[in-house]
């Protein structure tokens, strides 16, 4: 026995195998591509846990519902997909498949809205007919996305790359960021720029961004924003897809469109800035409509309004497909990236978990994009229409649950990770279309702008775990997915569930095949979210030192890759939690320590 494993779990328990290995959670599957949500876990992976921990007819609770993946997962236990069956077989699990019911608490307006639609989906054929009718009508009425190819043939815009305008400090002339920083053969975006007028070379940061003053008829005032122009047009004529550099006609069309007025019926929605505001690229962005080109805002507005002509269940499903495209693809946060050996830019979505606008923002064809999204929703609704389980979505804080004592058979939840993502701030890009942003007073977060520190976060989490313990049956379990690179956040979590009366029975990790943006770029990030199995009662408290645990995890690892560096940290966290030992290493400190230990062995 490993000297750190100070207690055993009876092997006859059906769920033991789940916590002896990392369970994969891919960014794909039947439901994953319907709509984006920060940190979303695939319902297929959650369903494996639910099916193993419960029986058909049992009730599952998620106190931090997010986009409703736990609710969907409970339904999926009735009709397991082939990947789910294969996963269960691979891990030698024998779950009893059948419908479960779910109760999902979600404070966020967007998450609750999405969960409600998926819990009560429209009949798939009615939905498909309605979406196609709406898009066909809009395409006939709106000439917005019409353009010409290089030979003058009429076509349709797929997307346009815009560029910020910068000023040469040497000659005083303006030029596009695209002209000064982008190089071809091979394609790259240089950190150093060259003024196309005088040839002056300098760092990109040396060239100041040019602002322009425009009249905003919704606010009835002049606003100052970054000046941009189209630089590269991607279109389609018939079946032929093409790309060309933007010309004067494109620039004039852009100016004409930007000169259009916003509809007076629309009430300007103020952005509630918090941690994510940046004075540079957010210049002039005070309201929702500032995140869009004028064309895309008008298209989004008309689609949203036209959805009202359909019955409520279909209307809400249409609005969800619009929101599924909106924050990720319809705003100026959409971007292009450069990949090695690529001859052209790679089109991608907005960065998850932030409100970043690049110097080369992209305007996508919303009508074309929503039409592409339709297949994912058709497949999801076709599947859900067959399910007999019930999901109850409750849009309120889980600090006070309405369920009776000992009424829940199992909890699977994915709490907010301290200060990792300010969900309410991110999701307002969708929630302001719904008409009601999240009440941040009840948001459980570590946030300087909200004046919520670690003790405040811990207190609120303790209240939730206390309610979880109250409603959970005495012999039932709670699986908690958590992620943080900070020891102080991990210790706040540990104190929260311990003070509420939970102890750690087992730990493992969810092996995500693709990390979120913040998990990739954050210094000392962690890849592979630890999973913690909690049960009622007091846990053990080992006298071992935290460093001894990290040393042993390093010794038992046979790889020196960066990915494994992160997996080592996840395993270290799991060991600390299981043994009731305070986490002492932040991820960055642990990585430095791992590197030194590995180098010393060499």
C-alpha cells in the first residue's frame, strides 16, 4: 500500500473504479456543440458518474448548474450514447441505465435560461421549421451581407477581418494595424511594426491607436471609440468560396452601414464592468451595442424581435440558438489566429472567460452561422424529445435550498473557482438580450470589484455545502469538480465542505481533452480538474507535510512533459484533500519545485 493511502474503500462499492482513474471529458458530443459556456463539462462524462452512483428514478442535485449539463446528463442515463457505453465498458463499470430526475440551481440568468430550454425542449420538427422560416425571411429582407468577388460577381460575405488604425510616431500618418504588423510567407503577426508610409520600425506598442468620435443615437451623445476599417473579405459566390483584400467599396459600405441609426425601440443596455475592463481595447464600450458592428447588431436585434412571432417554447429555443452564436461569434470579440505553416488566418470564436477584443476583430455572417448551428440543436432536441426524466431548473442562489431534508440521492456539481472566471460579467453579453442580468450580490466569487475576498467566498460556499448536506440522504455522495491554481482557494474550499459536515472519500480528476483559454494562458494554470467525492461525516487529518505529498507524487510520475507537470499538481491536490492536509503550494510554485526536483534527479 502507498504510504499516503491511509484508508481503504470497500472494493464491492460499484463506484470505486470511477475514482481509480481519470475520466475523459471531451469538448464534443451530442450536446457540447449546442451552446458555449465557460468550463462546461460534457454531459456524457457526468452521466457516467450519475448512472454509477444512482438507480433509475433517483433524484440528482446540482447546486451550481451553469448551463445545465448535470440535468441533461441525468436524462441521458435513460438512453446512453455509444460513447457512454464504451466509456463504461472501458472502465469496467456496470451502471443500471434508466431515467433519473434532476434539480438544477443556477443563479445566472443565461445559464438558467439555457437549462430551462434544454429541460423543456420544443418538438424538433416545429423548431427546425421555425428557424428556417426566420432565416429565410431575414435573408430575403436584408441585403446586409451582399458583396462582390474580385471579378465583380455578386456573392455573400462569410466574414470580414477588420483592423484597428494606428499612428506612426515618426511621420504622423495613420495606417492599419494589419498593414504594419501582418507579414506573409510565412504568415505571422509581428511584435515589431513597420510604417508603410515612411518605413519607420518600432515595437507594436510604440504605435498609438487612433480613436474616432461618432454620434450614438441610442445614448444621444458623441462617443469616442477605436477607429477600424475592413481589411480582408471572405465571401462565397454560388459554391465557390473566395477571399480578397478589402477595397474602397468595402470601406465605403462599412461607413454607410455604421452611419445607420440604431432602432429607437431598443433600450440601450449598460455593461456592468468589473474585473475584465481594459482601458485600451474597451475604449468607448459602455453599452451592449458597442460590442458589435452596426450591421451585426441590427441583424441580431431583428432576429431577436422576430422570434416573438412563435409560440413561447419555440421562441425561447430560437433565442437560445441565437445566444449560442451571439457571444462566441457575433460580436467584435470574434477573432483570427495564426498557426504554424498556415497560409491564411484561422477563424475562431471569442476567447472563453474574457471580453477581449483584438486589433484584428472579425465580423461573421450571423445568418449563415446560425444556420450551421441548427443541426446541433436538431440532434439535441430529437434526443431530448425521447427522454422521460424530469429536470427542475431553479433560478436562484443555492445558499437556501427549498428541498426537504434527506431527499436527494446524489449531488454532482461544478462550483465557481474563486476568482477564475467572473461569470456574471462574461455572461452579460447574452443576458442583456434576455433582458435581465445576473444579480451579482448573490454571486459566489472572489472579486475586488464586488468587494468579495477569500473569507467572504468561503462563507458563501460553506452555506451552500451546509444546504447540500441537509438535503442529501445520509448514505449518499456528492461529487465536486473544482479547479484552481491557488492554494488559498483550495483551502477555502476544504474549509467550506469540512465546516458543513462533509469529508473526502475519494479523489480523481476529469481529463479534459482541450483546456479552456484561461487554463492555457494563465500563469501556473492547472489542466485536468480534480474531482472530489464527499460523504457526510468527519474526515481524517494526516500529520504528513504537504511537501512530502508532492515529493511522493513526483517520484511516482514517469514523465517530464508540461502536461504531466499539471497532472502532478492535480494529483498533489487530490492527495492533500483526501488526507485532510492544507494545500501549501500554488500551481506556479509547485511547477518550479517539480522542475528543480526533476533536474536534480537527472
